[in-house]
């Protein structure tokens, strides 16, 4: 087999795929909580600063590197310096492991899409989620009991991801993004529009409009804004780099990065108006204080929202399915993006076709995801999530910052970006990437490591040890395995 390089056939395919990769669970269920807990309206200041300082700046690095090299992350780092290849496999392995549990969360959501048509969660959504969906147990023996409905939904999501990723770029990821994202937008507009008509909506959305200026003096608020942007834009996960490497000559990189970053943030801010309004309605009808409702993660989507739909009347039979479909669509476009970078590096090094790589990666991924379909699944998922995001991924991003800012000849990237873009970058960007960004990421990482230490029980420690060993061994193996692609080692 010879190397064939995929290329986007339209600018919109690229931009929508990029927005699809960024808009995910983080935008829908993480952002409202981050916004609420960090000062409401005044949070917009650190948030907007983060979009420019961190978000757009780092996306630009990824675009410039991907576009200049037109190679996969592993090969790019090898080209920069032979010794750096393990860093690439480390990042890719972290991304792959993140995908294994992200698929499970999207799988839970799939179950809720089905339940929402009949409000199948009954009168006690919290008990339903723990007992009927997760079959969660605290005992370690729970790892030996499989939860069939979760297993089936995880399988379906892996199957969908496989089906999209194995296809030619434009027919797979390109086409799916062009269909799902417009649908997602329409659904979110419908939900937000409806939510604003609910009694009590203003209790919710005024929270966004009421700033707490004192929060601005708090370093944690700034870190929360940085963290949200890193998470929500999927920075450092080799996604933007991979997608940009498929761009044809003459693409306007800086302009595209600005569009993607603003669409992603626009989506989460707009969406949170809907979430807050719906929670405001719940406060009015149930008397539960607003601050008790603004949780995040699965608690918000699979417990609080079903409770809201229970009190909502007939409209909930439409809004409920729309809400869970939004999460499903946003999740699927992120899963395929997470997988693409991983598959590209493998297929480029070992000269395996796109289809075969996707098949192998999805099969292995599904096998790992089975752990999350056990009675102990949600507990293990929590540890994976905390360790991989707080510790491993941020470490990877920090390394990428140092590599591209300090080891690689940075001025090359400025030249690549400015060649075709209307908006130009210059010295300021260089200062940001070389100094400000690594410092911010470093503090985020320290905070992340500190948060991760909350999990101190024997099970969490065991999982972390296993993950750490795997994160050392696999990158070494993948680096040492000889490339089948004879051009791989051409620098
Ligand atoms: N940005 C996407 C989201 O908001 C995907 C993503 C980024 C992600 N980082 C992640 C998913 C970490 C899971 C874990 O969901």
C-alpha cells in the first residue's frame, strides 16, 4: 500500500468538523456550572480573555503545525526530534483512553433519548439513574457484573463512530458534520426559545446577567476560565492538527481558527441561557433553590433534567427528546474527532488503510469500554475522567507547548499562518505561546493534579497505577515498533 493523503473538499466541511469536535458534552453540561460557580456575568471577562489568549493562540499552533507538515502528530514530533516521538504516542494514548469513557457517557445519553419519549425514568430520576441505568454498586465485585443496556448502547456508539471514521474523509466525518451540526443548532435554538417562555425563566437567566465583580480578583476564577477553554475547544488532543493537515493549499488558517473558537463559545453561552432558564422554571415550580440545581455532568443531564421534564407537562415530550438528542449529536461529532487523530498516526506509521485502522482501534476501544458497562463502571469512569483530564492530558498539552514554542523553529509557524490569512499574527502571538501559555497551563496542571488527589481510596489508587503504567509502556512500544512506511523516517 502507498500513502494517500486525504483532503477536505470544501471549507465548510473543515469548519463544521472542527466545530463538531469542539462542541461536546463540555459545552452542554460543564459550562453552565462553571459559569455559575465563578461569578456569573463577570465570568465573561476571564472567559473572553481565555478565548484569545489560550484558545485561539493554541488552536493556531495546531493549525500551523498540521498544515505545514501535512503529517500525523507522531510523525511530526519525530521530524522535529527523534526523541520526541514517545510524547506524541503518549498524547494519542491519553486521547484514546478518554474516548473509551466518553463513548460510554454518550451511550448513557442514548438510553435517555429512548426513555425521554415516554419519560421512562419515572417519578424518581435519581434512583432510576443509579439503579436502573447504571446498576451502580460500591463493592469491587461489581466489576464482574455486566449491565446489558449500557453495554448495548456503548456498542451502538462505537459502531456509529467506526462506520463514520472508516469512510473516506469527506464522505464520513465531513458529511456527518455537515448534517449533524446544523441540526444541533436548530434544536438548541428551539430549546432556548421555548425555555425563555417558561414561567420562572428569568430567575435563571438573570444569574448570567448579574455579575459578581469580586470574583475577578480570584485566581481560581481565571483558572476555571482557562480550564473551560482548554476542555471545550479540545485543545492539545491532536484534533485541530489532524484536521488542518487535510486542508488544501491556500486555506485561510487564522480566519478559520477565529470562526471555530467563536462558534464554540457562542454555542455554549447561548445554550447556557436555555439551561439556566429551564432551571429557573424548576426553582419556581418546585421551590428547590437555584444553586442546588446547577450541578454539572451526568447529575445535571440525567437527574436534574428528567426531574424538570417531569414537572413540565406535555411540552416535555418534545423538549426532552430534543435535549438528549443534542447531547447525542454533540457527543458523536466529538468522538469521531477524538478517534481521527489517533487513527491517522497509526495508519501513517504502519501504512494500514483508513478502514482497517478504524476497525482495529474501535474494536480495542470497545473492549476497554466494557469496563464501564459493569456495576462498578461509573465509579471507574470517574477515576479515568479525573486522572486523564486533570493529570495526563494537561501534562501532554504542556509538553506540546514547550515543543512547539521552544524546540521547534517558531518563526516557521508565523510564516505558515500569515501566508494566506486575512488576519495576521506576529510577535504578540509568539510571546503568548512561548511564555504566557506554558505558565497558564502549568498552573492549570498543578491545580489539576491537586484535584485528582481527592480520589484516595484503594480502588482509585489501583486504577491510577494501572493507567500510569499503561501510559508509560504503550508510548514506548508504539515508538519502538518499526514503521512500515518507508518515508516515515525521512526528516
Ligand atoms: N470539547 C469536547 C467536549 O466539550 C470534547 C472534549 C475535550 C473532551 N476534552 C475532553 C471530552 C475531555 C472528554 C474529555 O466535550
